[in-house]
């Protein structure tokens, strides 16, 4: 059996790493790793392969950045001949980025079976490009590996045959469980004792100049009470620089994007996290760190119902009050989420390559 994995963007890498390792443990399975090149900066891609212990990609399609149509189309153009020539029995795609959907469309048309890792998540907000990617990918996939029961329910509601759905748990947590001890050893020596860790990169937060300016001003205000540690995504950095936006307060620390282990350490020791990322909502819930999410909805509702996540929507004025609650020790308690246990990838391998 030949399994071909397609990855493209930073959040794909920590999901694919445990699946590659788990499938490797099954005899008689050949694997190929294709990187689309959607993310290409060393600190957005290469360093992750090293830290996660992933094999180097067999192929890098080098697509780079572009508008959604251009980027998605370019991935499809470059991936199609690879699938035709290499004839995999199954292609695994991860998460909800443009590379995920592009690969699913190519494979479905070539009648190659597709497995979607992290299937079934829905924000029910089609203004998010990721929601379009999730919907299309799940309609086309032959195997749908879900992280939590809400995913199964969403898929059944959309008419997906229950036999295709496999509740396996959260592969990103597999990587976290494996690498947390190493991350703890990477704790930066100069970290302030208490700090807010911030990440922002969604178009809804960084593409509107007035909104982005108000977010930065709020961070400046918060920094009068507590240090702000903010590793800045390239697209956010471009917006801040392009608009010449002021970042006030000498306790606001703007950093370059961090490698996996260093970023996990920053989460682990944070007092509170402010984010618009999907994966960080899950990681903070697992770690029991309070998380304030600057989005109106989440495709990961279990992090709100059972975890430490609070959705703040567009109510930026709530941030200081929520922060103060956390600083006074009023912290939402998380209860463990079933199957977020470090064994999700092994369950996927058992489905696709039964002994
Ligand atoms: C993509 C995903 C998003 C995910 C995020 C994680 C889609 C639709 N979006 O968003 O779901 O949460 O990755 O990071 O697939 N850039 C660089 N260097 C890089 C990569 C990007 O400078 O290595 C800059 C480019 O200017 C590029 C911009 O970031 O135009 C956006 O990159 P892109 O891959 O289009 O989307 P992300 O915002 O990274």
C-alpha cells in the first residue's frame, strides 16, 4: 500500500508528523510526503520539519503565496502530475488550509481515495476561507477522521455516510504530548514571570486597518498591567509595517514567528493567551491555560464547552475586564477531552492499514 501525505502550511506539520510515524510502524506501507510550499519561510516551515522529527518532503511543489484562486489553482496544477505518476492508494490531507482542499479536489477527480485528518469541524461562517476548505474537503473525502463528537454530528447532518466517519481524537495533541517535555526545557530564560501571549493572523483581525489599530492600541493599554509577548505572523507583520501602525508600550514584545518547541513553551508558561488561531484554542485547553479568542465563532466549540476558551467576538472592550478576572485567579477549569490522549494517529493508522 502506498500512502501519500500532502502538507502545505504551518498548522499542517504538527498534525502530519504523528500520522507519518504511526503509519511507519505498520508493515508493508510505503509513504510519500509532498509539501506544497504554501508556507515557505524557514521559520514557517523548515524548522518545523526538524523539530517535529519529520522526514524531509520527497517533493516540494514550491507554490508560494497568492490570492486564494491563484494559490489553490497552482497547487492543483502542480500536484496533479505527481498523483498521476506516483499512483498512491490513499492521499491524506490535514486541517483546513488551501493546500488541503486543493489536494482533495485533485485526488477526487483522479479517483484516488482521500482521507481528511481533522474532519467535521464547522464554524458555520462562510466568510472564513477555511470553512470553504473544510466543507469541500469533507464532501470529497472517503475517510473522515474527526477530533471530537461535534465533528461527527456536523458530518452526519451534511449527509456523509456514517461508515466513512472515524472518531479518532486530536492528532495535534499527539504532538503536544510527545514534545511537551522538550518544550519545557526550552523555556526562555528572560521570560517575565507573568505575561500575555498574543497571536493574530486572521484576515478578520488584520486586514481592516482601523480594527488592527484598535487591537494594537488595546495591547498597548494592557501592557501597563502585564508584559505582552507577541510572535508576529508574516501577514500581520506586513500589515503593521505597511500601515506604519504604532505599537506603544515598552512591555509589548513583538517577536518573529517561533519554532514549534519555543512557541509551545511560551504557551505553557503564559498567564493567559489572546489569539485568533484554531489550533491554539485546542492546545491551551489541553494545557489548562486561559484563552481569550478574538473571533465571533469557533469551529472548535468543545474548547468553550469543556475547555478554557472564551470567545470575545468583536468586543475588544471586554479584553481588559477578562484579563483582570484571570489575573485575580478566576480561571475557567478545563476537563479532559476524550481521545485527546496522544494516541489519535495510531487510531488513524489502524483504520487505513489494518494489521
Ligand atoms: C494560512 C491558512 C490559515 C492558517 C495559517 C497558519 C489558508 C486559507 N489559510 O493562512 O488557515 O491558520 O496559514 O499560519 O490556507 N507569508 C510569508 N511567508 C510564508 C507564508 C506566508 O511571508 O512562509 C505571507 C505572505 O505574504 C502571504 C501571507 O503571509 O501572502 C499569507 O499566507 P497564506 O498562506 O496565504 O495564508 P496564511 O495567512 O498564512
